[in-house]
C-alpha cells in the first residue's frame, strides 16, 4: 500500500497540536479546492456536478466546493436545512428513501429545485403537499432502480440498484409514474427527468457503461410516452481505492465518455452527484500513540481515539492508510514502549476487538508518543461514526485554508 504523505500543512498541524487536542480531524481545504477544480475541468462544461452532502456536510467543505459544483444533493430534512444555511441560494436536489411529509413540506417551503421521487406513494404525497402549499412547477426526477449492464457491478463495493433494494422505483412502475405526471393528475408537479444511483466503488469504464444504459433507458421511456425529458442524473459512486490511495478515479476518461454521451443526446442535461471521490482525500484523522504492546506474538499500538471517530475501516472492513510522524521527545523516566516487530496493528481506545484502524502496518520502531495521520478521512468518516460509544472526548476540528479569500 502506498500511502500519500500528509500535505505539509497537515503534517505541521499534526505535529504542533498539544496532546489534549488529539485526536483531530484536519482538513486541507486548499487541497480540496485544487482537487475539485481538477474534477470540474475534466468534465465537459455541459455536465452538471452536484455534491452529495452526506459524504461530508461540514460547512467549510460545502463552501469550498461552491465554485466547482452546480448544486448539492441532500437526503434528509436535516441535510436540507443544514445545506440551505451553509450554501444559500444554491440549487438543491432532495433525494433519499422514506421522506416524511414534514420533510417534503419544508423542502417545498425552502424552494428545492428538484425532488428525486422514490415511489408512487411519495409522488402522491409530494403532489398533495404542493397543492396544499400552492407551490407550482415542482421539479421531479423519478429515481429508478434500473438493471445494471453486464458485469459493471463486479468491482462495486455497495450496490443500490440492479438487484432488490429499497431504493427508487421499480422499472415496472415507470409507466404509471410518467402517466401520473403527464395526464393532468398532478398539475403542480413537472416531470424533469430520470435519476439513478446504482452503485458505488466503480471505476470510470463501469461508471460510463452504467451512465449510458441509464440514458438509453430514459430516452426509451420518453419516446414511449412521447414526452420530453430534460434531465438525467446518473448518480455518484466514483471509486476511492483505500488499498491504493494514490490511484484516483480517472476523471479525464470519465469526462471524455460523458462528453460522448452528451453529444449523442443534445436535448438532455446530464448530471452527476459524487460524494466520496470529491472529499475523501482532503481529510486526515490525526492522533498519538498511547501505548505499544506485544500480545501473543502480534504487536499492537493503541492510539488516542478509534473507530468511534473514524468508523470507515470498520464499515468497509479495510485498513485505513496511514503515515507515522515520529516524535522524539519522551517525558517519562521509564522505558518508552517501542515496537519490536516490523509490523504493528493500530487500534483505538474502545473495549472491543473490532476497534481496528489499520492492521499489520509497516512501522518498525513505532513508539508511544509518536503521531499517526490516517489518510482518506474526508468522506464517510466522522459523520458516520458512533462517537458516543464509551464517552471518550470528541476530536478537535481544523480547516486549513491557504487560499486568499476575496
Ligand atoms: C450516497 C449517494 C451519492 C454519493 O455516493 P458516493 O459513493 O459518495 O459518490 C449520490 N447519490 C445518492 C442518491 C446517494 O445516496
């Protein structure tokens, strides 16, 4: 595993924080801007880019992405209120299964531009609430769980579509849904198009195959009903490879493929909504080794914090890539706990053997007091973690931004 070294700014902050401010989440906001600009530049200008806020909704992250995205995708009433406040006046798409009437009503009130409707029932609820609030021209994209072409899911880590799941409408409901939106039943709603988010963890060729199949399916649906669909959202799920962190999703190849798709469907606005692949790389969970011990032949280092702060390795069952930052000072008169073996398993402070951050890390000579920076902690990290378990203190948060603000 080649672990990307922390950026100089992250390294400096990791080494300068006092122990009691560790663990910490350190975000390199300037690096995030650079990455987002690269992604935006790789996409044809006609492709719309929404950021899926659930990957990391920190206000500083949402704001830094602002210049590079066309809008944000939110998946709950909480995200809706939060993103509306953090990024006022930006277009929002409201998706997710099980939207409550109260969430839908507040989305209508806040002027959400697009609803990703997940079922026929939800369509009726949305229509009834739009009528009651007298909101007209409510934009609807029907979210479908579409079949996935060939072996596109072979490298997927998480499949939301192409198999039985609670997400989206079944294709068998497509004709009913389109009819309800075009025969005058629901005059407050306007059918904008089709949405599908079928899998995550996909490389560019599989993403392109899926995007093409979604667009073809949507074009067939439109032709069958003689309606115009203005938009197709082909979802997120661009891969982040935790085992090979230096191998980024091939945005250039993806952009080229999307450009071809856009040329073939000139009437259509194509939209993507990545989360993980935009923000994973900018975040670091940094901490300090508290103890090092040999147990039945295996070396363990216990660090301040653990998977209650960085749940990603536990949920994805991987080893979080990390870098050791040696600290020479040792304030105690007794011997410093030091790894005898060349590989060390890094665990947290939780009283469970599942609290594993990274196994068998090559870290010869690792010592108590050394610092460790876990990479790729900018998405699905802090915000998916069960931080109240065992009542340890929360991490501190640092947003490093060297970009001059105008
Ligand atoms: C989670 C989610 C995304 C983002 O997925 P990533 O794997 O983070 O890119 C996009 N769209 C929908 C509907 C989602 O649920």
